[in-house]
């Protein structure tokens, strides 16, 4: 503990941020500086090549420590934002050292002994963690699940059809760099008017995407799964079922990558147990924690990534009752995939765990 730290601060929980130098880790440090000051020591942890760097958190320059077993000694809660294989190796180590792990990777999300938590939807689940690990959902799921959770609580969800329009930052810094490089290549040209002209201009510079993303949309995100589905699509299906406690919920998902830097958007077709009304749905959404209803198309008011980026809530607009099904609603939702879609939700989970100490 740093000299001069008060007794009040030393009684607060110690937090470790593992992966502090990554894209989500950077946002997480910013969020920790913006939210209520409930933490004592905040340790920043990353790979050995990042050790020694100094990063600002809550107005204090803090040196980054190399990931090791000893770094978790005395840590109460460890926030992990690292690749799956690193989380699979090190999260159990942190838990064995006495820390409650909040993991943002996909390594533990579908483990039956690891709760998958969205504080606005299933906060109670955080307390049952036999492995000492709590999982943070995928950013695509988080872009819609807060709004869906509120509607489910009122109407009972029975079927879900989703199309995503996913920002390139969902593929990490490489995704953002790829889009910016491609935009520089196509800017000020007449490209996009003939078959293959964008592909020829971009060449092999497609980065983490199978096709050019500038002047284009790519109907694929993730890795290949059985039956032609992608891993990103399966995550939305499986995670939504687990978070909502609906293990047999019919879900169909198509994930599409679009030339947006940050903020995922989704069209949602949701069927419920009984007939729904737009007025009732709007009332639910307008009063739901973590949701902003922004829905006046006649005035040009609906969520778009350009307006939602950098904000915390799930934004919902284009609320309509399905034309041919009185039990179904159509929605358009947007959520910042680096804030609520990753860092913010993890911070909220950590705060739930910290509250157990009171």
C-alpha cells in the first residue's frame, strides 16, 4: 500500500485489472475513474512486455506489474480482460489465491459452475460461484440483453430472432486499424461501383476480417461452427439463454460486421407469451435501468452508433409491434461494445461482489 493511504482506504477491497494495457483494459481504467470510489489498492497487471509501464487510474500513475502467481496475493477481486487461453490458465490461479475473478473472455461463460451475469438482469446469480469465477457476457449479447431482460420480466420471452451490425473494435485494435487503413485507400475515389474494385484496392489488407470492411458489410463474425453458424452467433444464442434462465429459448442470429469503429447495433424480433402493445413496451423500456428509449422516427430520432458511442446505456428505438404477430415486437438497439459491452459490465459485476463485504 502506498505511503499515506488512510485506514479507510486500506479497509476497502483490493482490485487487480489483468490485461490493463489492452483496448478494453484502457476503457476499464477510465470507467474505474468515473464511478464511485469503492476500491483500496488497484493493481494493474499485463504481460511481461508491458511491465513497468505507468498508467493513470483514479488520478494516480500506477506501474504495470507482470502477470505472475504472486501478483494476486492480497487481491480481493481480479478483473480479467485477456485472451481465452490466458484466462483459462490464470483465472483459476487467481481464484486459488483468494480472489473472486470477473472474466471478460469466453473461457468460462458456458461453464455450469460459473455464473454469467448482467447486473440489471440477473444480479442474484453473482453469489453462486463455486469456482470463484464470474463470467462477463460477450459484447454482442450485452448490446441487447438489458433491454430484452426488462421486456422478458414483463411479458415472458418465447422466441428471438436477431441480426447484428457489429463494429470493427469488436475484433480488437487490429480491427480498428484495418478499417482506418482501408478507408484511407478508398477515400476520394469512385470505388464501390464495380464488382471487385474495393477488393482490388484493398488487396490482402483485410486484417481480422475475411473481406474488405470499408464500403462494405461482411456477414461473418467469429470462427466457424457446425452447420454454417459462426461462434459469435452461437454466443448470442447460448448466452441469452443462460442469462435469462431460458435454456430452450429458440434463438436465430446472423452476425454482420459493418464499417463502424465502436458501438454494435442489432435488429431484434422478440416473441412473447401473450399479446403485447407498443405503449406497454415503451413504458417498460423507458423505466428500465440501463436503457434509454430514443424512439421518434418521424422526427429522425432513433439510436445510431455515431450518437451512442462513449455512452453506457443500451439505446432502443424503432419499437413496433410485428405486422403479422400480436405477440411480437420489433426493436433496433445500440450499445457501446467497449463500455457496457465489456468494461462497464465487468466493473458493475465487481461492484456487486465488493458489496458482499459490507
